[in-house]
């Protein structure tokens, strides 16, 4: 048990260190200056110099991302329930969902910015929601649509409502697929947030700090922002993993 915990912590840290060393070696071997390609050793000074801006920008990006993700969980689960329990609605909504998801989200940013002029927080949360709800809706819908009909028939014969069937049988069955989709949605939500911060700049979040570095050709700052975004994504990902262990740990298969 102890060795398993050490492996879960040590292996990701070791992989990150190997990545950083390979990145540093790539810059050193090619002799790239930091105005062409920043190296990991260039990033700590950038973090320290702009530490206050990083703290403010990281919080602004994080809360908008989490807000959009929470709305996506509620809306995606509700839409998935509708599609999972109704073949008619599934046939009607799947083409619309697939078509909407195929539209490049960067093209939606100017449209949303024009519709909701000046509503920067709303626009950012909305884009985080729009880009992250699709995997959740599809996973819940598929999980419910593949529920064994015998369970439904037995519970319905006992007078159970659809809500009861969902809560007692369907929800536990779909939890593994739900958390798998939620892990994907976490990264997508960050993409949506930063699309608005960069494509439709409003001077807030880590996207604004990235644009500042781009304007001033400050490559260490730009790469520091990317690392900060990656760090936030990893933190939120492992928060989902922790929730998965609490609510769907029974579905995890032991591996050697």
C-alpha cells in the first residue's frame, strides 16, 4: 500500500522532471536565446518578477474555469439524462451536439463578445461551459442508454419513478464514465477560458499576462504563463481524481 502511494506521487514528479531536463537540454544544444525559446531555468525569475500579477491572474482564470465547469456538469448531466432515457431525444439531439462541437470554438469568441458586449466575466464562464459540457453529456447519455432494461422493468413494476431509477441504478453505473469525461472537460474548460482572455482580451486572467509578454517579446514570461496554466490544469485534474476515488473508487481495477 505504501509503495503504491509512493509510486502514484513519485512517478508523475519524475516524469515532469524528465520533461523539464529534456526541454532545458533542447534549448542548450540548439543554442537558442531566450527571445527565441525560453528554457526552464529562465522561468523562475519571470515568476518572481511578476509574482503579484501571476497570483491575481491565476485566481481570475481559475474561478472562471471552475464556474464554467460546474455549469457544464449540471447542464451536461441533465442533457445526458434526457438523451439516455429517451431514444427520440437522443436521435434528435446527438446530431446537434456533434455539429456544435465540430465548430472551432475560437470562432465563437468574437460572436459571444459582440452579443454580450462588456460582460467579460460572463463571456469567459460561458465559453468554458460551451467547450466542456459535450463530453459530460455524451458520457452520461451513453451510460444511461446502455442500462440493462431488466433493471428498469423491475423498478418500474415496483412503482419507482425515473428519478429513483436514475439515483439508485443509473447514477452509480454511469459514475466511472462521468468522471472519465470530467477529466477531459477540466482541460477543455481551461482552453475555453483562455480563448476568451486571448482572442477577446479584457485585461484579466493569465491570458492577459500572456498577451503582455507577447507584446513586449518577453518569452520567459510567455512560457511562465503556459507553465502556470499547466499547473492549474494538473491541480484541477487531481481534484477530480480525488473525487473519483471517493464516489467511484469501487470501479477502479487493481493493476500490477
